[in-house]
């Protein structure tokens, strides 16, 4: 713009003006179709993720009575899978060339895809977006898949090591179980309170045909099931699962164009939060597993929706472990801090109480296919608000809340409500140019599956702590002292040790300007140690002196990690088996 122009100074001044208030998107957002598969035990059903996705997406489209070519974008979530599995999943519904976003946000993946779809509509970029999520999982506890890089949970696990140490259970129940222990210590919460939550959720799942488990257990049975990590027992932990879920998210103009007012449920608010400084600086496991970020996201969501926790009737809450449901009651403001035990004990979170939490059975009983969980929560709340939840139906539902959390970390809060419609909006969207005339697709009612029995896992063998050992002899002139350590360890390798450890370690050792690497293969044959910089399941980086002190039992591994003397890349859970290697050194 020329400064000689009369308009020049005006336009320059106009562009420099900043709004007095932050910009907020104002378009209304609705869910008009939902669908999901039954959640299954991994391997129990002969299907693959495209099959799961096709079933869920087809049901969601049928629920909305719209064809796939009305969908403008797709947000598809999964945690375990190769890149572009999202495309392969939606191709089962059609090949229309739309943008497909592959979403991965740990256990909050499904709701993260939903949050993206919500933003596309809210911001006016689209009028109809598909959010879908699926997971095809392995049996057993979750494990890290990439061993050659920094684990994204290293800081979270680091706080746990500092405050509680490392136990024998998988890391997830340790994290949430330790949060439960801290709540017990701080507020006097009892083990029975955690067990009551599991009993409730198992009982709720009986009426959910999509639930992986549909078995009722007494409080005594829950408490007497195998202890995983105090205070958590087996029946208080969610299972791994296969399954998928989907939702059709759209604008108000789209609702009017296709006559979907009776199907539409409004998303009154949706927020996401990630970890805060308090997660890592306060040595508080409740905050490590998401208390503060949940509170932050919930506070913002209540503000956006113009309600408080007291206005809610139904909540789908991320109960990966019973301890997380209990502490989240307080983070969501369902009760005051320290009163969560009282809330469950007085029956205020089940039918007949103030709230109904996890009418679907929650993750504990319904199952937890990571990419699908957030969208399954959305499906349940849409059914509840429509009055379509059948035997699970809560009376008089006006507002419902979704809480989906992933360590690493992320939490999504969604608030849903029954909408009110007036006159159709004019010139507020692109809906008139979207898609073709709707095709009515009959939705198939889900068949109620047979109850699935819980299988108790085999008890893991305890690993004794290493005994302190004398320091190894000094290295030869010009070398590293670690050379002597590895030479001695070679004498103690055995097939029995390989069977116990089942891991390939790499040690990167340095002193001054010198550095060397050793690969310790405790996965194959009778074991092997060689000076090399090869691939490994777990890489440990230390100075020469610290490594010698560690192997001599003079430096605690957890202390070394917290003080930065020991850096770990790859699978941190395998690093705890270092104790077995240290035991061999102590025998020399």
C-alpha cells in the first residue's frame, strides 16, 4: 500500500489494532451420528482394524442417515500401528479424496480426534467431519515399541522413582496405584473405596452389549482378586482390548439441511490440557497421573458451557484403574478434595445418586482399545441424552461430561447437552454446498454378547535386590575402567541369565575425551558381550566412574537416574532388569 494514498495510513492503522478480548470461536457444534463395535479381548475375534473401523463408521453414518460423501474431513485415531492406518481404515467407507488426519495421543487418542473435529466445525472450516478411532492390541500389559529413543514418559517415571521406587508390576498400575496410595495417606481413604468403584463399574457393564466383560462381582471378590500393585487388585484394572468407535460431527446449518434436529446432541464445550510444571516439580503422583491438567481442562469446559459440576447427571470417566476414577472425582469438582471416598461410599456415583459415573461399565469392564475409548465415551453420552441407552438409561439427563486421559500427557473434557433449535441459520456455513441428498441407511441393533470371564494373570517371579560388591580392578593404562567390568561379566553369562533378562543392552561409557560402547546380548543363546555400537532394546549412558560405582553396588540405579548420572533410551521398563546384571557382578 502506498503511503501517498489516502487509504494507506488508515489501512496500516487498522491492521495494527488488536482486539480487546481473545478470539473465541462461536459456531455451535453437534454430534448427529455415533457407532461402535463390541470391545473384545485381543485375539478373541477374527478381524483386523479395517474391519473394526468399517463397522463403527457404517453404524455412525447409518445413525445420522447421511452418506459418506457428505463428510469433508476425517480425524482417525490409533496408538499401535503404522503411519496412514487412518486412511486404510476410512477407505472401507469410501474413496472420496478427503483429508485424513492420523491421530496419536496415548489413551486420549479417541477424544483428541473428536476435539480436532470439534475445532474444524467450531472454527467454520467444515460443516461435517468424521471422528473415528480403533485399536488392535496385543495381549498383556502395555509396553514401549521404540527402544532406540527417549521414552516420552521418562519424566513421569522419574518422579515415581524418586517418590516410590520401582516395583515388580507393569509401570501403569504402579503409577496410578501410587497415586491411590498418596490419596490414602493424605486423606485417610480406604482400600474398600477403590474396590467399590470397580464393583460399581462391573455391575453397570451388565447392561451394555458393547462391553468386553459383563460379569458382576461382589466387593469381597474385587478385593480378594490378585493384587497387582497396592491398593489395586486385578479386577480394578482395565483390560487391553480390540475395537473401534466413530462419531459424525457437524454444524448447525448441516443439522437443518438434513433435518437432523431429533438426532443432534450439542457439544456445549470441549477442552484439552497437557502437563503443567506441578506434574514434575511437586513429587505428587496424583498430579503426575493427571489431576492438575484434568482440573484445568474441566474448569475451562464448565466456563465455556456456562455450568458447574452440580448441573451434570451423567459422566463417562477415564477409569483405567479404580484409583484414577476416585482422584478424578475431586479434579472434576464432583466433591471437595479428600471427599471422594465418601462420595462412592454414600452411593452418589451410581443409579439413585447425585451422578451416574460410567453407566457403560467404564474402561474397567467395557474395555480399553486406546484409539476408540474417547469415541466410545461420546457414543454412550449421546445415547444417554437422546434417551436411547435402554437398560442403562439415566432419567432426566440434561448435561453429560466426558473425561479421557492419556499419560504423557493429555486430557480432553467434553460437555454435551440437549440442544434447543429456533429458526434455521442464514448464510452461516458452507452446508448448502456439502454432499448430496441423504441416503437412509438402516442401523442394525447390536446383539447382546455372551458374558466374558476374566482370566487371572500368572504371578511374576520376584527379583531379589543386588548385593553390594567390591569395586573392580583398575583399567589398563589409557583405557576405561569399564573394560574390566565387562571382561569380568563375560565370565558370568549363562543361558539361565538370558532367560531371566531377555533383553539386549547397550552401554555408552565415557571419561574425559574417551568413549566406548558395549553391547550386552542377554536375549540369545548363552549371552554375549562385545565392544560395539550396535542396536539394542535399551541403551544406558554413563560416565566411566559412575558406571563402575553402579556395578559395584555403591551407586543406586534410581538415584543415578534422578541425578542425571544415568540416562536411558528405549524401554525404561527393561532398565530395571539391570539389577540382575549387577547381581552377576557381585558374585565375582
